[in-house]
C-alpha cells in the first residue's frame, strides 16, 4: 500500500500494489515522463489506483486504465465527529471558521471577499492552520495558529455558524470538510472540482464563485432554519456515502483481497 503515486516507483517488483491518490498527485502527473515511469512500475503485476475522490478517475483511467484497476476509495471520518452537538446562537455575533494551511492558493480570495463582511461587522472570522507562506493577515482576522482535531471538535465547531474554504488549490476530498459535514457544520466553498464533488449546492453546502455569491451564502447560513437544513443534510449524506474509518478500512480490505488473488485489470 503506497500513499502517493511516486512512492510506488521503488516498490518490489514481485508484489501487487495499491496506491492511494490525493489531489496533489494530479500535479505530479504533469512532470515530464512521470506517467511513463509509473506505467513501467505497474507492468506485469496487479495494481489498484485508488483516488480519494472520483473527480480524479477520468484522468487516471486515461493514463493507466489498461495497466491498473481504478477505483475511488474515500477516506473515513472519526466517529466522534458524528456525535458532536452544536450550540449556536442566531441572535447576535456570528462566528465563522477557516481551517487551512496558510498559502495564497489555499486562502484564495478570502481576504478580498471577506473584508466588507467581517471588518467592523457583527461577525468574527477565526483562522486556524500553519503559516506555510509569509502572508500578512488583516487586523479583522482572528488567527490562532494550528489547531488539533480535538480543539476544533470540542471548542470551535460547536459554536461556529459555518466553515469557509475559498481555496484555489486542487485536492482530493479535504478531510476538514468531511469532518465539518459529519458534525452538521454548514460549509461555504469555492467552485472547485473537489468541492463540487463533495457538496451539492443549496442542499449539502453552498458553492460560490463571486463576492456577491459569497455574501449571499453568509447571509443564508445566518438564518437558523437554513443552517439547520443544510447541516442536517450534509451529515446524513456523509454518514451514508463516506462513513467512518472502519468503513474505509473495509473498502481497502476488499481491494487487497482482489490484488493478493492476482486479479489484473
């Protein structure tokens, strides 16, 4: 079991291989000769390539579909997120969360679109994550540095009105988004394939591609009924479709059995 495409290159030639693929691997495939090297490493043995979101399947099938089995295996979610009960007030100050590595691509248009909504307004924007690029943060942003899952689950998710991600960075299925959905915390996200694959607009989350759409989404989720409707639908969808890490392990185990039995594409 290799967790990145490139880590299968030195894998012993006698073994079947399962490769987990994340969105960042799709950038790797743009490097000269990389698909050719990977195909060389796959030949003559059972191989399963398992992206963690199905929006990656098309490109992977085009490159490797005749030498590997392509099957999406979504990551699971810690069961504790499904048990979280939110305690949110809808009659005053609203709190919004961004949980992300701090890079320009990951933050996207957050500060430009967010300033008229959060600066000198009855809203707070709380930002969590490691500073991976030198970025000047506006004074109206409450920056807390990295946070553990336990801190988010026990302190911040229960009191927040929503999670925001305006990332421009291609990724598989961001784990923090899955955890928010499991907790019933509504999400506002940018229009990316990874986000559109995870959220159904106005049903299990809100997608936006302009500052006007972002402002409308913030306003909608500050209404108790709308917030509850989307949060409940998101939790139901992620419980049924993604499940826990035990469910994820069972999906992998099924593919392991096929590979060990010598099943080839």
